[in-house]
C-alpha cells in the first residue's frame, strides 16, 4: 500500500488488540494476584535517571521515577537524590543504588542477595548521556 493513502487504495487495514491487564495500567489488577504486601512478585523493573556532576567537587545525583512489580505497576519511587539511595517500597527489602566516581562508571545495585551493575546487559539497558543525564532500566528478581 505504501504512501498511496486510503483515497487511492480504497481499502484500509485494521489491527485490533486488547491491552494486557495489569501491565502498567495502574488500577487494573492482573490475573496474577498480588501478595499480602500489595505487589506481584517475580521480575521487577527499576528506572533510574543519573545526573552528571555540575563540577568535579560535586557528587552525582540519581532519581528513581518508578520501581515496578512483575505486573508493571508502580510500587516505589524517589525524587532527585544521591549519590547513594536506599529505596524503600512495597518490597520487603530495600533496593540499594550507588553511583561511581566518574561518568563512565556503572551504577551498582543490590537487592537482598542479588548484586549487579548497569553494565550487566542481561539486567540493564542504559542510554548515553544527553543534556547532562542518562536513563537506564534494570530488572531483578523480587520474589
């Protein structure tokens, strides 16, 4: 069909889909039940924004706009703080986040007996610095 448009081709294709319940829809519960602490255990996700230092004597700052449970519902967050954060949420343990000393250093994470950093491509996807900050998404087992 290309760029011909609907007037030329006289047909239009449709795709239908039903959103997955509980997949970030806030307010829509998943078919998978939450536990007694109010979250769905499994693979949780955390989004981190790291801000570059304004000068060499300063520290990095990080922000956690959302920590999501296995249903992708928000269960925690924290505004701009850092360079180290102990994030409390509906999870039974805190998520520990710590920046490095220079821009290229990975951010280190810990949850219970799990330890990883933002260079671990099996857990994290990290963007480049843009306008003084970089964004990353990481996952971990939150059973």
